[in-house]
C-alpha cells in the first residue's frame, strides 16, 4: 500500500477517533460521524488541514460509498415484515423527509452562494 494513502487514511481515522472522544464528553447524544464531518470542515476551513492531505483517500471513499450501504440494505430487506400494516405511514415519512432534505439542501446552497458572492465583492473592493 502506498505510504501517501496510508497517511491519508490515518488522518481520517484520527479525525473519527477525535470525534468519538468529543461526543463522549457531550452531555447530549450526538452522532460521532456528524461530529467528524464538523471537525473536518473546521480543519479544512481554517487551513490547518489541506485538501491535498486527504484527497486521494477521500475521493476513493466517496466513489465506493455504495459498498457501505449494502449490509444496511440487506438488513432492511430481512426486516421488511416489521413494516406489515405500516407501509402507508412509512411512505409518508419517507416522502416528507425527502422534501425536507431537498428544501434544506436548496436553502443551504443559496446561503452559501450569497456568502461567496459577498466575499467576492468584499475581496474585489480591497484590491482596488
């Protein structure tokens, strides 16, 4: 295995372990995977961690993400009997969550676009 890939994988693993530790300190329940993403975003945003330091491994993980969901999907198929008599409610919940996810994503993209536009305008004023 390439040393660069191993180093990148180690960085990602350490981030996940730090997230587990932080979540353990919190007085409320919080998903450690979300905490890891927040920590990663903070490190990337502050330039403490550079994209190049995890790029190849992260790209590989993203391109093969479907493999992570195979065991989950198989487990769901095995438990389909639990949905008997509750299919309508399940479909309503799925539809509502789909719509809310879409709207949340749309709103987030619009906010980020406005922030980036404002930053670009401010940056242009400083260079003049």
